[in-house]
């Protein structure tokens, strides 16, 4: 690859200007008031990909938010890379914890600060600019397709049907994704596994209205109290999940693989310092990296009920609510786990309340073999630009559609993430180091070169 660094250097400011246009669109998929913003963001992506050199690009409707599809076919006998990304972002709440306006990107301390700076506008945008670089310098070695969705943060529900309806259009040899992180700025890594996900909303109902806590307290169930007790029963003293048969299908990772994982650089004291915690917490018998990579988890993501306004109001609430998630590992089926959770959670409820469980979304885990050509190409690309081989890692996060791609399209994915754990994705003050943004644009073209060579 020639002129990669010089092309990036000559276009740095334009790259940022274009990325900032995308970031300024508040494309929050989980909030209905941003429906028009979803379409506006998709149209902006169409404009940018066409300008980058795609032969065609369409904003294609789904039952939810549109999918942006683009392609450039240089020869039918060449390999095809399908780039996947998402243009939707998480809500910004709590807004008062942001140091900047979340949708007005700011560069400070060598980082872009904004919602979507990393997840996933910044990382997806690297692919558009790497593609542009290869097209404009006459170095694109293979066919390229883009598929950008607007529902990843809410489970990619529409994308499953979109893939089923467009199998022929989406044919490719590999799916290339940047929606994950690397170990450190000086330690590249390739994500070889993603945990699956199950997500529910539960509702516990007591009396038919809020009650005076003096007149009724002690005689009528308090749904918040009951809900807290039920949640506490979901894990034991070893942080082991108590749902019957929950672990039946869990893939047990060998001692040998665990020893390889342990070679990845990790400083527990720095980890605790960065998070401002005195100690870590998790399933007994496993290290911090194992807990986040190869073991399932149970978490309450939100809980509410009763009076939460200023001052006091002595009531026994009629209802209590919680949002609950599990992260799943290889061999666990999120549909099966969903039924197990619902049955168990309802079974531990006392007769004095009613319990409703709604499954919101989920997805299977994904594992990428380290001997496939795409992994070897990614490994060599990182080595070319970073000067060292990347470390294979398993991510604690989930991108449910990745497993869906393999089931529906029969295509493996390679996860070349350039983010950092400190980028605060999904949180206030999300950020993305400029160094990683430009390094991604530099590294991705080498993946294309080496993948095309290996597929000959």
C-alpha cells in the first residue's frame, strides 16, 4: 500500500469535519422522538459513502430504522468484504454528568468528546475513509460492500429480516467490523469472541394504588421491597447465578486457553484506580479478565418505583420495575435462557404480588477461529502499522447480530476494534483518541491487501 500516511495527513481536517457532521445528528434509536434523526443520519451516510467512491448507495427501508447499503464491485472473481457498522447511539442520560454537549463534538486532550465518537460513528467512519483512500489512490484490491444499521443499540431487530430478504445482495467472503476495543494504545488486539445477551423488563405489582405507608405499612406488600428480595435471590454468595440449569450449556474453557488469556497485559491496581473502586467483584474462582470474557453474568440495569421527587412522600407504591440483563457465553441459547429466567423469576415471587416479565431483546454469542484467512490478514495488518502482533481476546460485550450474520448469511466476521476501555461508551463523556481514529484508517487498507492475497 502506497501513500497511506500521506493521504491521511493531507485530509485529516476534512475527515474530522465530516465525522462531526455525523455526530451532530442525535440518532438515538431507543427514543421515538429521534425517529427523523435516524433517517437524517442514514441519508448523511449515503452522501459520505458515495463521495468516498461507492458505485451505488441506497437508504433501504425496514420495519424499523433504515439500512444504508452500498457497494463497489471491481471484478466478480475478486474477494468481497462486507463492512458492517451502526449509526444509532445510546441515550445521553444523565446529561448533567457530561463535561461537554454530547452532540457537539469537542477535541480536547487528544480525544474527540461526544456521543458516538467511538461507538460506533467514529469506528464505522474509519472504514469509509479507508475505503476512500484505497479508491482515490487506485489501490482497492477487492470488492467492498457496506451495511450500516440504525438499531444495534436496541437489538438489531429489523436487520435480521433485512438479511433474510437480501441474502444474494449481501454475499461476501467476510464481514469486517470495528465496534470493539483493543487492550491498550500500544497493545493491539483482535476480538475473537463476543458474549451473547438476554434482556428483560420486569414489573412487580401489589395493591391497586399507592397506599399510605402508615395506615397500610406492615399489612400490605411493598413491591419495591419484594422486587429487591427477588433480585437478591438471583445470585448466591459466590456471585453464581441461581437460575436452575442456567449453566448446563456453558462452554468450559480449558486450563490451557485460560493460561493464554492470562498472558494479555492487565494491571489490577490500575484497573481499580481508573474506576475509582477499592476492589473488584465477580464470580468466585475466576480472574477479572475471565469474568468479563468467558463467564456469564447477571445485572440489574435499572430499577424504579414509588416516589423519587424532592422531599418526602410516605407511600407504599403500587408497582416496582427493573430492567435486567444477562451476558451469555458459547453454547448458551438466549431464547432458552429467556424462558428459564422468566419461569424462575416468577416462581420465587410471593403470593402477595403479581409479576410480569417481558423479554426485550437478546442474541447469541460469537467465536471467530484464529486460523481463518481474515484473522491472519487482520493480524498482519496490525503488525504492519503497530509493529507487533495483536493479542486475541474475548470481549465481555455483545453484538448480537454478528452471530445472526453467521446463521442467516453463512458468513464469518472479523472484529478489528480500535477503541479503548476508557472511551466511556454508553456513558457520559464518551470519547475517542484521535490517534486511534487515524491509526484505524491507516491499518484497515492493509487488511484488504493481505486478505485479498490470502484468498487467491
